[in-house]
C-alpha cells in the first residue's frame, strides 16, 4: 500500500506541475471568467439593437387588394409584421414588382382573390417564413369576412381567434426539459475529461518507457502498484483541475452574471448539487475503466508514434458510446430498454447511467447496482492491466498483436502457478 501511495503522489505532482497542464487550466479559467460577462454583453447588445430599431426607419410592405377592406388588411398585417410599415396600395402587380426590385418595398403582396395572393420579393430566402405568415393572415381575413355575414363583428372574431389557452404541467418524476441542457453539457465534459486524462496516463507510460525509467520502476515495485498508483494519481490531478474550473465557473457566473439571465432561460441551466455529484462519480468510474486499458496498451509502445495506433480502438469505442448517448438524448429514447441495458454494460455504463439518473426517475438501487458493476469491472481491468503492463514494459520493437498478447498472458499465468 505504501508503494501505491508513493507512486500516486509522484504521478499527481508530476501532472499538476506540468507546464502544459498549468497553461490549459489557466486558459480554461480565463475562458470561464470571460464567459461570465457574456450575458451582460448580450443584454447590452440587445438594448442597443432595440434603440437602433426605434430610431431606424421601418421597412415598407405594400399590400394591394380589392377583395378585403383596407382597415381589415392593415390591422391583420400589422399584427403579423409589427416591425414593418404596412402600406395599402392599389398598384398593379407590375408596378409592385418594380418598386420591390428598386428597394422601395421590402416585399409586396397582391391579393387576387379571397384565398389567392401573389408574393413579390427581391430575394426569396430559403429560411424565410413570409409566405406562410401571409397565408395565415389571408386565412384570418377570410374567416373575419365569412363570419361577418352571420353578424359576428371583426372585434368578436379577433377575440375568438386570439383566445389563449393556459396550462399547468404537473411532473411526478424528472422534468427532462429543465435537465436536458446541463446534462448534455456535463455529458460532453465527461467524454472529454475521460478521453483527456486517459491519454495522460498513456503518455506517461510511454515517456517512462522511452527514458528507460520504467525498467527501474518495475524492479522496485509490483506492476499492480505501479499501474494503480499511476492511474489514481492522474485521476486525482484531473479531479483537481475539474474542481478548480467548476469553482471558477460557480464564482464568476454567480458574481458577474447574477440577475442578468432572464428567468425563462435560467430555469433551464440550473445545476443541482445531485447532478454534479453524479457527474463526478461517473467521471471517476469511466476514467478508471478506460485509463487502465489505455495504460496497459501504452506499455507496448516503444515510441510515441505507436501510441495512437495502440489506443485508437479504445478511443473509437469511447467516441461511439458518446455518439449513442447523444442520439438517445436527442431521439427521446432515454427511457428505452436499450438505454437500460447500456446503463449496466460496463463500457457504456458511466455515460448511460449518468444520463438515466439525471433525466429519468429511477430508483437509487439501480444507480448503486450500475456503480457496483463498474467497480468490479474496474478492479478486474486493473489486475489485467497490471499483468499486461508487466509484459509490455520490457518489450521493444513493433507492438504485438492482440492474439500475441493473449498468448503472453497465458504463459505468464502458467509461470506464476509454478
């Protein structure tokens, strides 16, 4: 145990004192501090846009019609195009086209019949919704005119058509609409942190092997102690960095952005303490699981160039798990049976159970069971990684194939039994 603590301490201090580690930490802290001013900046720009909008001359929309009453046309179009100046015109289609082309009108509408119109625009944008909005306005005017025949006034018609439905939602479980954004962000953080700190372990193993320091270490401590100490030490360094960044985010956003974010938005970016704790738990579980695998594979790399070849299958698996989680979240399949299975399958469990635990209403025992499965898997992977590490540290040249690694492990097991 003493050896593990010594190696852990050495690995931790090596990571936190690393210049690249320090630079990245301070860079991300700076990004978060600057981001804290973003709400105030956005609100300031919006207020400037509103002032500019008040002073700026409104674009003109020309409406020509002999079918509907001018007062009806003006009131209906003004309600739908409030930021434009509505001009009632008796010009022909050709005249309207010329003025739209010259820029006098933003666009023009020639209402030919009760339910038929011509939309005239200089540039028909792919994302423009003007055509649909005009269609709704024409339908509304048609309804007003039709109901007027039955003695129902325009005011009564508008009151009926614009009646708003109020509703209240009672959620007996988890409100996914409120949890989605913070959970999605944390899931991205889990993915990036697991990949980054796992690679940190692999690079540490390769650098020690290149410097021949590993050959000395393997004679002074057991491979199990070396592997567990290295992985835990790097993990604690990663936790330290995440804690510093999280604290910076909480303090900076709480200080500079407090009161600047509208309530309609702030309710969707709240971060409950339970969600943060679950994120830390599943980060550790996912980190240890992948780091043991990456550390073991890295021990076979004779040079840094071999590292990507050896670890790329693991990175592909990790990326695939992340993409599946994104698909499950965006596809509203968090409650599916497939997602439940993934939350207990060791490789995908860290992300899958985190998503289920924060976006659905599940029992505590399910979270605990998934965590136990992952802990057992981590221990077994740790022992396997130590055995592979023992073989790989003294191997140089081309990295062995998977089948050769299995044969070496069997030979080592037989040798230990003797």
